[in-house]
C-alpha cells in the first residue's frame, strides 16, 4: 500500500519552489549592457572587454563546464567531453558545509539518496537514481572500497571529509570503465602534498550537543622532490538518537617522491578504528553495537613516457573487520558476537595515449578477496577477479565521441562484456548536449552465494545482474549568470536479485535468486547562479520511476522524487554561509512506519576572525535540521532532530 501525502507535506514543496523562482528572478536582474552584448553576438572570447564585475560573475559557472575529471575514462579530461551524467564536489564546497563525513556531503547531491541509520557516524545507506547501494561502486583514489561481504561501503559514514580534494560521482552504469557498477560510481580523490610552501596545515575542532566532538589536524607540503600529506582525526557522539553513539579515530597519509620531472612514486595509508551503537529493541531487552577497523595501503608509479604516452602502475591491500555485539539492556551482559573479516589485494596497470583527435586508455585490473565469517559455508570463502578495458575520446570540432569496452571475469560469478558509446556536442560555446548507451553489471556478494544463518540460506546458482542503460541531457549557460543541467535516464535491469522465501522453514528465512526484471527511469534537473551581492542560489530535483517489469507495480522501497535547494553567501573576505535543504519521498509501505513529510534544512555560518599572510582563523556555527523535521524510511532508524554545533578552524 502506497502512502499518500498529508496536508503538512505541502510545506515540503513550498521551499523548493521558492528557491527555483528566486533563481529565475535573479537571472532576470541582468545588466542591460551584458544582455545587449549577447544580442550582438558577444561571446566569452570578449571577456577582456567585460567589466570587472561581469568577469567575476561569469567565473564560477564557467568553471562548472570546464572542470577536469578522471572517473569517466580513468584519464583527465574536461567534463564537457563526458557523456555520462556527472557531479563534482570540491574541497571548497565541503568546507562551506562544515561537514563531518563523506555521507554528509553525498546527502546534498541531486539524484543521490542517503539514508542515515541513527545520524552522524551511523551506518549510511546510499543510492543513485533509485538503484540499490550494492549497485554503486565506491572508490578512494581508484581503489574499490565496497565490502566483499555486504557489497556496500560502510566507510562512507566514517571517512573524514578533511582528506578530500574532490568527489566525482557518475550517475548510472560505469561498467565499461570500472566493472561491477550497475548504479554508478562515487570516486573520492584525496589531497596531495602540493603546497605553496614546505609546511601547510589545518587544525580544527567542533563541539555540539550530545557530546558530539570532531577534532582534526592535517599538515602537507613539498620540498625538493618530496611531497607529503598527513592527517589525524577523532569523531564521537553520545548519540543524537538513543543508543546510536559513535567513537572513531582515523589516520591518513600520502607521500610521493619525484624520481624525475616525468616519473613519480607514491604511497598512501589509511587506518581507522572505532565502535558505534546500532540502536536497541526494548521488547527483547537487547542493545546492538559493533566495532570496526579498516586498513588500506597503496603503492603506485606514474610515469610520462613521452609527450603522448603515460603509464600508471599500482597495487593495494584493504582489510575490513567488523565485530557485531548484542547486549542485554538491563544488565549489559553480552549475548552474541559475530566477527567478519574481509581482505582484498589487487593491482592495476594503465596506458594513456593522446595524439591528434584521440585520447586512448587501455588497462587491466586484478583483485583477490578473502572473507572469513562463521556464517559462511566452511567459515571462509574467496573470489578472484580480473579484467581488461579500453576506451577512447575522439574530439572532432564540436563533437566528442567516447567508445569503450571492458571484459570482466570472476571465478565465482562468471564473465561479462561491458560496451559503451557516448557523445557530447557543443551547440554553442555555452551549451552542449550529452548522450550515452551502455551495458553494465553487478556482482552478487560472497555472502549472497555462500552465507548461512537463521534468516538466510545460500544460493550457489547466483549469477551477475545485468543492465542496459540509456541517458541523455543538456547543460547550458545560455542564460547570463545561470548554469542549468537536465538529464533523463532509463536503466533496465535483468536477472535482478530478488528475495524468495524458503518453503518449509521459519517465517523469516529467505534466499536470493536471479528472477527479477526492474526498470529505473526518470529525469533530474539542476540549476545554479553566480553570486549577485555575494549571494548565489542552487536547486535540484529528481523524479524516479522504479517499476517491477514482471508485475508492472511501482517499487515501494525506492525513492520516488527528491529535492535539493539552498543559497550561499560569500563576501570573499571574512564571512560565508550556506542554507540548504533536502527532501526525499521514500515511497515506503505503511508497515515501515516511515516519516518523510518534512524538508530537512541545515545552515552553517563561517567567520574569519584573524588573517595574516599565510595564516587564518575561522569560527563556525552549524544548525542541523533547523525545523526539527522527520525524514526516515524505517521507524527503527529515525533521523536526528534539531541539533547545533560550533567550532574553530586554524590554517597556516
């Protein structure tokens, strides 16, 4: 049974509509001379003749169409040559929000849905355009973070934002480049040691309600041929909801040595350890919590062989340990413990060749994973994967064509060929079209195939899920001072994994089987303005029609539509602020007792109180969920109510 709107839900649409109207109104406040220039055919090549104010107003939205990205083909190129629907979030954007974790940031992106289990630091479930979390591949500097046990990345709710240079998100299948990624890609690209002097750094602390505390420190720099970036941090809260506490500490380092001007060797290391509460069940007198530990190490060599050819070699190891505990609330007695340890080791090689119209990338990946869990058959299972891929970006005048092909093989789930063909076309200097057609896939998890417990039974016949995807869109700055993007998508999944009850067993037992056919289709739109009187506006909306093609019923466990809207203020000197809201219509059945008739609004203000040469000190204040709204898909995981925090950040 689908849930209907209550009268109070009308307020959820007023704010997004208000922001969109404001944006178009702002676009109408144009300088008449600028509008006249457009009529007379003036383009960006005439920027030198523009006034200083006009040049400033044009800068931000022009950058949106020229930013360099790597995730689309695994080689840097401007986003205007990327056929997929892609979003980039920078370190500057993150600092505006005063966010804590990667999950906090993703929650502000149009077309991305994040479901927080209990709030800050809690296990966050993420989706792109309605696809499941297991369908999205999460990477950090091109290393896959998805657990071989659950198929998702628990690290998103723990990774500190301080280490992030930018986050690149591909919305839709990216299997021709990254393999198992039926729903999309989240690629976290970390900071490097490049600095203006030998030692740079940031120290910050934030404190809020319920003993919420976030302390961070980073130093980075370069001297001679050596570069370094070092980070340490600690995040904790007693629980913004009852028994959803979090205590975690993490370290990150990236060091590099430039052997020559064209060859660099680098290494990264990430470590975290902590514990968190997962809520309680009062009728059974049980409190749930877990402890975790992650270790990631990489070693890479990057060399420019000549003016046209470059080589990248890398290897990595990742270990993820989870220990789940059940404790009695009344006396604290531990009643159950389960330990899950996943280890993956891998290597990659890639050649990139650029000459004339072509930018060709060819490469291979290898990964071997081992999972230890008492709920697995024999207590231990493994998987080996390897692939080869090739893609090309062919630029001819205003047309850019991107063909790609990848072959993936696994010893557990077989092989798959992922072709893709994309194109972008510049209608004008300010507007371009994009379209892509691709085939993609998703590997089931080792637990799906080999897991056994009271609730679940393994299915040794599981195979990969497959998808055919079509996307098209337009991105434009035809309106002065306004950037807009509209994208449409249709993702048709076959051999989808579906829960099937096990006959003759207990009421709750089930298994997975490849018997589903699902379609996620829809449209999303985004709009941003440049700053006028130091204030800019942004808004985005997505509509997702998720349907079971066998029953022709709308899926009730997939978001139906979402809104993101807000405004930013930056005087360029000492004061900046952001007010932003997000809303998700979860489309849940009434049995889940979900609540989502409110838009969640957050506001953050940052004031620079001291600045001298290379040093600056900021104070900031953030109010979360200003109107104390409820937005959650399951009564067991309510979102935090209104809470406030403040802090200090010192840069040198």
